[in-house]
C-alpha cells in the first residue's frame, strides 16, 4: 500500500511539475484513483478500511420538469 513521506515534498519548478505529470500518466487509471483515495484518507483523517458514510439526509434528488 501507500505510505506518505511528509519530508519528501518541497517547492518545485515547471520541470518538476512536468516530470510528475509524466509519472502519473504512465500509471493506470486504477493506480491513480487508488493514490487519490489514499491522499483523501490522509487529508480527511479516515481509515482506508472504514471510510465515512454519505449523509443522505443532506442530499436529495428531484425530477426536472419541462
């Protein structure tokens, strides 16, 4: 699985950004989504095994009438 090394990041330049873009473009969509899910779990402090549930009382759907 992934492990975030918080000491590995620093301000970069356009060349570094281009290299990162090329690196992620070589990964499959599944690998990119897995990495994004991991980063969300770190940012919002939730376990990968037990993600937060969607509060369906806040969201609603209604049909659009013409």
